C-alpha cells in the first residue's frame, strides 16, 4: 500500500520537524519504500517491461538515453523560463533503439546489389501515340522538315489517367506510345535524332531523375503522391491498390521513384509558398520530431489561413529565420519554445500554459497545489472574459475590469520565481519572461488564444510518422516536406491536390515554367 495523494498533501517540512524521532524513522522508511518503487517505475523501458515502444520519446530510444536526459536537465536549468523543449541527441540509431534484437545488419534497405532484376511482363494496349521529331540539325543548325526521311528509332510507353470528361465520374487509364524520330538534314545530310528533355544532375537530389521518359504519366504520378502522403499508404499498399482497382502492375521501386520525382518537380513552388508565408498577417508555427534514417530531425510547419509550409531539419532558430528573414511583419502564434522569442510580435498558446498550471494544481505538495490552483483559476477567468468580449464588446477594457486578477497573477509569479520547487519556479519565470506576450489578448480580445492551427496541421503527418518511421535520406525528407506543403496548401484553397500536382509534374518533365499555386477562393 503506497502513500496516497491525500496522505502527501498533509505532509510538509513543518510537520516532519515536529514528529518525534521514532515516528520520523517510520515515516522515512515508508517514504524510502515508495521512492524505490517509483524509481523502478520511472526506469521502465520497452526492454525491461511491457511498455510499448511508442511510449518513449524518439531521443530516448538511442543507446545513450541517460546522456540525453542529463543534457535535457542542464538545458532546462539554463533557460530562465524553462519553456525550451529538451534538445534531443542528433544521432538516432534505429538498430540501438529499445526493442531491437539481434546483431546490427550491415545491409542497406531495398534491393541489394547483385540480386536478380525483373522486367515488365504485363502487356499494355496502346490507346494513343505521340511523335517527337527533331526540329533542327545537330550539326549545322538548319531546320528539319517532317517527312524528309524521318524514322522512329525508339519509343516508350506512358501510363496515365485519361483527362476527366465533364459530367462523367470515375477514372480511366490511357497508354500513350511516345515515338522518337530521326530526320535527315537537307543541307548537310546529317541524321539528327529527337531527344527527350532531362534535368541536369542536382547534388541536392541524389539519384532522383527528372525528365520526359517515364512509365508513369504526370496525372497518375499525382494520384500516387496523394495515396502515399495524404492517404498514408505504403509503396506496397499503393501497388496492391493499382492492381486491384485498375489491373495495373507497377513495382514498388517505380512507385518510390515517382514520389521522389514529384518532390523534385515541386521544388520551385517552395519560393511561392515562402512568399505567401512572409506576407501573412497571422502565422502559426510548431514542430515535431522526425527521424531521418539514423538522425533525429524535426518536422516544422508554418501555416497561415490559406498556405502551409513544411520543413524537415534541425531544431534551431536558423530553420525559422531562413523562411521569415526580416520580411514577416505579422503576428507569430507559437508555444513557449525559446527559439520563437526572437520575434517580438507574437502570441503565446494559452492551452499550453493551462496544462502546466493544471500540473501544478495536481501536485502532491499542498503548497504548490494551492498556488497552481489559484493561477489556473485566474487564467480561466481571463479566458472566459476574452470569449465573452468577442461576443459582446464590454464598455470597460478587460485590462481595467480584471486589473485585480492580473495584479494577483503577477504577485504570485514574482513571489515564486525563486521557489525551491523546481516546476513552480520554472512556470513563474516563464510567465514573467513572456508577461506582455501572454496577456496581450486581454487587451486585444480578437487575437487567438491557442496554436491549434499549427498542431492540427501537424497531426496528419505525426500519424504518418508513426506508420512509416520517418524518411531514409535527405532527398526523401526534402521531397516529403515539399509534397506535404503543396498538398496541404491545395486543401486549404479547395483545389484537387493530385490534379494540380499532375500539371506541375507535366511542366517540370519538359523543363517548362511551373503553374502558379492555386488561387485563394473568393469570399474565403
């Protein structure tokens, strides 16, 4: 039988000092027993208990988790407001994570070098043809007219979703045979062959080609991206769906290449997304852990009313500065992470603060619980007043109407900023450090009180991370963030994301300028 919270609330320093020696010894033994039990419970991991692997934070899954914990505690102590979230270890080794068994494998994911390959066995019925002719002689530059000895020297088939017909429902697949011709120059007699466009190699997109010669057409590619990112289907599940629904056989390798290529094709759109974000009047921001193979990175989201921008990278101020620079003049809504304090025009998320006050109110220390309960009541009263002011503007400003509550909250924070209770003094310092930012909605009730917009924009991708365990390469992370940005922005602008991606991929494969982002709907 352990000491209950009701028991602990009655115990404090004064009570212990007044206990006779023999009773103090009994209480000490009882407390020692409970501490040992709680210590064993705190040290439980998926390796030594029935706790599921998902119960651990990503940075706790590395072999040096104790080291990470020490660093976390040191960083929290240095932060006078203690709101900075624990910076995790950069190295994240999946093989060393709790719950893994056996010797570390040296094999890389995917098809191994030297293993036998397989060619296409499915016969496709061609529904259309597209001829590509050389326009000028490769030697003398003279024009080559179609029909002067022009011959097809090679071809490829492209499977795509047929253009949608107005009034019809459902999708149809088409197979277009692209014929590459060679032509004879009348001036010099040289035979010139038509060539497909192909983007030059890019170090940021290792092993990701972009060009016209593709089995998967642009609209089908947009659909595959939608199935992968928005519907959270694995490559194998997408392959199964294409077979079941369309009778189309594509390898998982082709599907993966299609998704990466779509990411590279969408890269120029990032500049337009950044411009929209910089011009927003109100911007919500948040971040969540994102593993990339053996490195733990973070998935960032910056979201306005009609634009969402996702980034994958380290958890540093530079990630935000590279996007906002000095061009963002709107209001930044965030949690208390120390990085965001660089922007003066910002708002704090009240639900984050209320959860911390609820933690204090539920403390087993009666003194701390009393302070937490009083602070929580004040914040809830202010929140209710703000919501009421939005519906019916008060005759007297809320800052004047609730001056006593605000002064009492300030007094509580000042009196406990050096408190011996670690959590209490951290919360008190946090309030004092961000005092004007936290209480700004009291003077301006129309301002948002929560950062729900950013958290909701991350929720879908957090579930995806739990399914896929993140990404495996820098190009995969880059493609994922770009495609997530385009898909979410299309959703916010009431546009079909896969059809828009189809037009983007079609233009990028020919080296043409990409279409502009979908327009913001009128009246929204």
